[in-house]
């Protein structure tokens, strides 16, 4: 029986997937890309879905597959995905659980409420910029003066993401297509290689490699510009594992 779905693609989603595989808990794992699916271990208990579903599609899947529990382990900045999942669960009257990533304690760098604020700030500066906020936000960074020369973008190593960067006008020589999270040493190496003066990041928490970016910026004297994390209430991965265990015992 499989009446649980985990919306993942994040470190938390992979941890929960591994937990379900180890404990023989049948679950659907929803990710949006082939790359995300490739990071999940193989198990007969894990039924992987590769599809970016909207609210109505999620609702239909819940009804069609008689889902009883949905765990939202999407990225803390994926507001639209979380809203769609939450509304679909309300519409179908099933249990919804949100995984909240822990916040990092950090006093280095400057925080901003939007990428627009970050680009406006950068337009008052000179020097090269390393952008590590993901491929979805790159359109906004075209507002930076001389962005083709100033901006280095770090994205996941998928052809579609690289092609999107090129179509937006970013130079192929300024695209770092690598899988993270990255160590402090690797961040330092890239900062020095590209002569980076500003590093733009999200507060993705310790699981997302945020601490390694902070320490790398500190050690190189690179200025750190951080996009504030949206408010997010939820439970820990550990608490979610307890719920999954209890659900499995009830089957």
C-alpha cells in the first residue's frame, strides 16, 4: 500500500527517502527534474514521480491514488510549490506536513528582502559577482550593469539550465555548472579563480551549504549579500521520520 507522498528534491527530501527505503515504507517521491530523481537511491519502496505539478494536478493525484499524508520537503524559497501543495491538501482534506529547515546563526554579510534590492545595491558597486541563488532567479540579475562581464553564475549541471543561462545572455565562460553543496575550500577556490568581490546567496541553512559560503567569503574578504528566507513554520526531519514510522505501523 502506498498512500504517502513526499515532495522533495532537497536534502531533506533525500534524507526522508533514504529513511523510507531503510524502513520499508512505501512512498511516492515527487521531484521536478531527472537530475533530482537521480539523487534519490533505488528502492522498491520509493515510487519516483518526475513532474512539476500545479495545485489542481496535485489534488487530482491525491484523489486518484488515495493519498492520506503529504510531506512538503521542498526548498524554503520555493513559495509557489509550498502554496500549491498546501492548497491541494486543504482541497482534498488530507494531512499536510511541512518540513522547516533550520536557520543559520550568522552575523557576516548584508541581508536583503528581494533580489531587486540586491541588484540595485550591486549597481552602486564595481567588481565581479558570484551568483549562487539558483537558475530561476537569473532573469533578475540581468538588471545589473554590464552583467555579462561582471556576473558568474553557479547552477546545477543540467543542459537545460546551462542553455537557459546562455539564452539570458550570460557568457558560457562565466557559467559554473556543478552539483553542490560545496566545501569551504571549493568556494574559496572559485572566489579566487574568478576574482569575486561579491557573493550572492540564499540563507539555505547548514544542509544547503550556507555556512561554507559564509566562511569562504570571510576568509577571502569577499562581500556576502544574502537573500532573506521567507517565514516558514514546520517540523524537523527527525519528527517527520517519527510520523512516517507511525503511519507505517498503522498499515
